[in-house]
C-alpha cells in the first residue's frame, strides 16, 4: 500500500503505464501478468484518472492480451481491464462491440456455465465497472447496458454449481449485484415488462437472507405486484411460496430482558462503524453505495468494527448473536468465518442493489411490491421475511443499516400512497379492505422500528433507524389512524434526546419536529407537548381527532404562517399554527440548546428547525435563533448550510417576521448566496426557501399593500429575479421551486418597475424560462409548477401581456395551448387550462387570431378529455372537463364583437353540441367530482366556483354584456348575426339549468 505523504502526479502515472506497456511484449506472459497487476494496483490505490491517450493505449493492450495470451493469464488481465474501464464506459465504445458481442470474451467468461469461477467473477466485475457512471457524466449506451443487465440477472438466478467453492460463489454473486446496482445508477430504468422487474426483485429478496440459519427454504422465481395468496399466504408450504422463518413473539421481543441486553451493550462503548453508504439526506439523496474498483476487494474489513460480546440471556435467534461484521473477521481466518463474512457481504450487496432499484423505478410501479418487503400486522403462523426481519435480526450492523436505508427510500415520497390507509372504523368481518391492510402495515412499521430503537447497539445504525421513523412520520396519515402510535414513539424516543452521540440527538430532534408538524394539529401531540418532560408521554388520556378544536400552537397576538396558495412542492412543510399555553417542554429544550455555545453545531441547527413549529416572538431567545440561523447559512458543511437555509424558509412565513423588510432582505441575501453553492442539495433547499420567501411577498402585497412593495429594494428584487431565472436551468429538484419563485416575482413587480430598462430583459427571460420549462421533457411536477407560475404572473395587471411590443406574449399562449391539448398528464392539462382562464382583460389575449387559437385549443381539449392510454389519468378527466368548461365561459365573458364570428362558428357545428353538453354539466354540478386529491392552490380557487347559483349568475352577466355590445364597422351585419347566435346558445344554457 502507498505510504502516507507520497503523491504522484496523474500525468506521471499515466506516462509510466503507457511506456511500460510498450516495453512488455504479449509473448512474455509472466511479464504481462505482472504488468496487469501493476496497472490494477496503481490505478486503484492512487485513484488515478486516465487521460484519453493512456486510456486508449491500455485498453488496446489488455484487449489484445485477452486474444493472444493463454487463458491462465486472463483473470489478471480482466482485473486490470476492469480498473481501466471503471467509470469510462462511454469512452470504450471501440471495444464494447467486441467484448459484449455474442462470441465476445466478456459474455463467454461471465456465462453461468463458466467452470472457472475466478474467471467468471473477474469478467462480471469488468462488466460492472463498464456500467458505472460518474456523477455528471453520461452513462454507457443502453444497448450495452441491457446486455450486461441480462447477464447479471441470469447470474443471480443460477444455482450454485455442485461442488463449487462457496466463497468463490459469493464473490461471483457480489460482482453481479454490484453490476446491477451500477446499471440502475445510470438513470431511470425501462424494464422489458413487469415480469422482468418481478424476477429481479425475487432474486434480490432471496439474496437479502443469504447464509442466515433458519432461512433454508424455497423461494419464488418471480414476485408479482399483487397480494397473491401463493406468495403471501401462511398456509401449507409450496415451492413457489415466500418462505417465512421462525421469529420470536411480539411480547418476548419487547420484554425487559431485551432492554437489559441493550443497557449492557451501552456500558462498553464501541466505535461507530464506517459504512460505504451515503446518508439519505446527503447530496442529491443518492444513497446507493459506491464500491471500489477492484473486484471483490471493496468489502474489506472496516477499521472501526469492534466486536461486542453478547449477553448470556438472549431472546433472539442464534444468528442475531453477533453485533458487527468484525465477529466474522477474526484473526484465525478460518473458512467458516470467511464464509459468514462473505454471506454478509452478499446480503449487503443485495440491499444496495434494491436501493438502486427503489431510486430508478417509478413509485407507482414500486408500490405494487409493497407487501413483499413490508409486512402488515402480525397474525398467526410464521411471519413473512421482509426488510423488518433484517432490521431486527441480522447479525451485521452494516446489513441492518443498508436495510434501513432501503426502507427509508421506499417511505420517502410515499405520502400519496399511504394516504389510502385508514383504520378508524370498525374492521369488517367479511373481508379486509386495502385501506385497513395498509394501516396495519403502518402500525407494524411503528412496532418494528420502535423495537429496533431499543435493541440497536450501533450508533450509526441507531441514527438510521430514527431517520427511517422520521420518513414514516412525515408521510403517514395519522388523522386517519387510531390514536396512540405517536404517543408510544414519543415515549420510546424521549431518553435519546440526551444521548451521548450528537448524530443521534440530531436525528431525534428532527423526528420530534416531524411529529409536531404533522399535516393536522393532532390532539394527541398537543397533550404530549403539555406533559412534563420526565413523563415521556406515558399519560393514559384518550385521544380522539375531535377532542380539541383549539391548537396548542395558537397564541395571542400571533398567527399561523401565510396560507397563500402555493404550487405543489415535495419539500413544502405543512406549517403549523401556534398554541395557547406556555412554551411546551420540547420547545424549551430547543431554546436551551440553541443558546448553548458549546453544543455541537448540528444539534443547535436541529433545535432551531424544531422551533420553527412555533410562532417566533421578539424576545432575546428568538433574536438569537434568527442570528444563529443566518450565521449557519454560511457554514462550510453543506448539510448544515442546507438545513439552515430550509429553516429560514420556514421562519419567513410567519406574519410577525415576514413584514420585517430587513429580515426579508437578510433572508433573501442568504438564499441567493446558497443558490450559487456547488452542492445540489443546498441549491434545492435554497430554491424551496426562495419559493417560500416570494410567497410572503405576495402575502405582504395583499395585507400591507404598496408600502411594503416600495420599501423593498429594487436591486434585491432584480437579483432574485435573475437568480430564479438561472435556477430554472438546474436539475429538476431545483427547477421545481425556481419556477414557483418566478411566478410570484412576476406577480409582485409594479408597473413602474416593469417599465424600467433594467427589468425589461430579466422579465422577458423569466417568461421565456417558464415557457421553456413547460415545453421540455421535465418531470410533470416541474411542468405543473411552471403552468401555475404563468397563471400567477397573469394576475399582475402590469405584465405587458398581449401587447405587440412583447414578442414573448404569443409564445406564452402557444405553449399553454399545446400543453392543454397534448400533455399526457391530465393534472398538467388542468393547470394549463386554469392559467389560460386567468387574464381578466380581453387585450391580454392578443389579436383575433390568437384569441381564436386559445378557444379552439380549449374546445379540442374538452372533446378529448377522456382520451388516455393510462387508466390512472382517467380519474382526473372530470376535473379536467370542469376546468376547461370554466375557461371557455371565461373567454366568452371577456370576448369582443370582433371575436364573435369565430366563436359562433365553433359553437354552431357538431363541436358546438359537445361543448354545450359539457357546459350544462359544469353549470349544474354541485361540486368538483374529480375523484382525486387537489394540489395546493387549486382548492381555494375551485371552492368559489362550486356553487351552481354563482356560475349561472356569472353566465347571466356574460349574456347581458354580449347583448349590449355596440358593433360598428364594415362587417356589422355578420358580427350581429354571430352575436345573436352566441347569445341564443348561452340563453338556452341558462334556461336548461333553470328548468333542472
């Protein structure tokens, strides 16, 4: 190994290897082997990045060696080649066609029928490194990635050869798993069909339990996305049935003996275990592990692994009697210990692969396999093998950590799926509904993770357990579940607030913050906060959702953050309102942590974020909180910086702070600086906070008025506009909120600012950025937000919309018209139609031709509102027709005599009959029956239109206005005829509604 302090320049190493390769002829096979070993050692140990010339030369040399040299050299040659091509797959096109062809060397050596397992493992590792994608670089071509994917999957499906070395077999499986993981890191994966995904998940699930005693059973070959009896029942064994090992009873697992074991483990403090996993909250949330280049060598023993002697009284199976991988890597190095070590590495590799699948597969597809990895409530018979089995029983802390990261990845963003869970009603005896089953699954997650908190001895794994609970609390619909879950969790976590490890304390504070900011101010949480600190939530009060109508967060003289409608954002918190009594003990604790200068920076920051559940006051503590937050936004640690920026984005929502112009300015400057950060995670949180900050500008404009607009610096507004423009070209996670900020800023600007030359170009750039975002292949959430932002901007009467001097005005309407007729996502169509109905003046719609284009697009969209190939989109069709009908009537309400010929022609033909039927249904509808949840900002606008009387009254005003239009000019007769036709149709609509 390289000695510390010795560094070689990359160019020197590349020149050396290129020169040596020219000196060693392929006929000298022993020297070729030594050269390949040197290449592998230097590139892997010194982390050298090859230049283009050296890469091409070494690839040509090693590929030639595979063709010329004897087969006994090929293992070492492949080891060198795998190191050379690591992360360079896109640059290896010249050799990929030969290596991965049907008779290519890699396909031949990696085949499951290959008798030499060392050669097979080397070939698989080489293919895996070809598929590895360096962040920010393109991935290898899908053609070759698919070939490698099939080979990796076939390897996992193949049984261990009779008489084969089991350790070598484990190394082969590890390389195949690593290859699959690298395939998914290349981006969203398109499977050949659901069965291919089910086959992969079945293989990965089997390997998650590789080498564990009591798991010697038959596994299904395919997992199907349904609760099929042959895979989930606990009846008689079946070759295709999911096996279920014995598990200790619920009572014995949670008994006091288990707690004694835990406390005994605490007495001998072990070093935190290092892991090659990335924290789920870190950069880009890419949690998949990145092994080293060398095949099989990346799973080396960690220096931090310390063996912990188990208690003589154990209540778990024998394979839980180890607490770290170091139990397997004893000095003797006997075969059994090595085998256990490699089995643990296979299980960890399977979980890393599963995590990559979770990130690469669409959520709607993934949740079909929920029951295969997350159980519902325990019932009679052996329990199923799931991720929770690993979390509670695997002997390796690293494997338990990996399972928790997979579980966190599944729970992250699962709010829409878990919203279906409900168990407040009495269960039916005839059948079990899906909502009740899902609620039971949430309860089982609470039970198992709470046990894991009590039993875990590894600090790093304990931290991940608590983070996993935070994901669960943030996404579960507790207002639809029987109370008590949060009380038990509160009780279990209370001792860990004062844990000796700072990362554990941070995780606990974040979890408490998630509990007190659940989507509804739960009375259960109210009572928990009011209890003394030492009680730990052990009260016996009965909690019911209707037991309290006054929130603990409401205080005299302070109100909740603005409820200004904002577009959907996955990062947006459900900001609470505030309480009547004295400060709860949790907030008092957080205040004390913030004011302790010796406390760890991360702990102080977590305490600050928990305090953001509480309305700020003007006392010294609050001033210190804000001062500390502003200072932490300039911290070097990206995690600290991003969390501080996000906390500021919450604080600025409160009325008592948002009207402070100086605080708004300081917050804006901190956010603008963070938007320039190199970390995607920091920029994502900064964009979200910028969206919140601009929400407060709109709220202040409505509550304070022009005074606030005049006090805010024009230069600061210009910087915010330019920064948001730039952020729209960033990754989708940043763009999502950057377009929201643009919509708010375009709504906020005054006419005097719009007319200034300094603002003209940024305003045009902002509108064009929104148009470009709508037209690109960005995610549907981003496009939805961009449509919402345009509708928000249209509310500003100072926006030069429809004027011939603004070249972008026509592009805006054309983009929205294209989306409303052709977008595959109905929610995006709905928002584009809503945006087209915002302008309140006829002049905003441009000339007659442009007005006619908007009308025809809305009419066409209404006609095709049920045409979709995706059944999941069909449930939004009623809501889409509702919005389109409202938009058409809005156009009629602002139309002028010059528009009437085109409108009359449209309403008079067959198309007009279909429009008439839809308009009647819209006018008579009692409420919006779209059948789906509403995005933020949609519900408020629709509630005003849900009354049929209001809609018919608005239509009556339109009819009266059209009758009173004065028509002049050469085409007077034609326009009068058109007006009469339109008026007659609308009057007929009114008569039909009144008769009904």
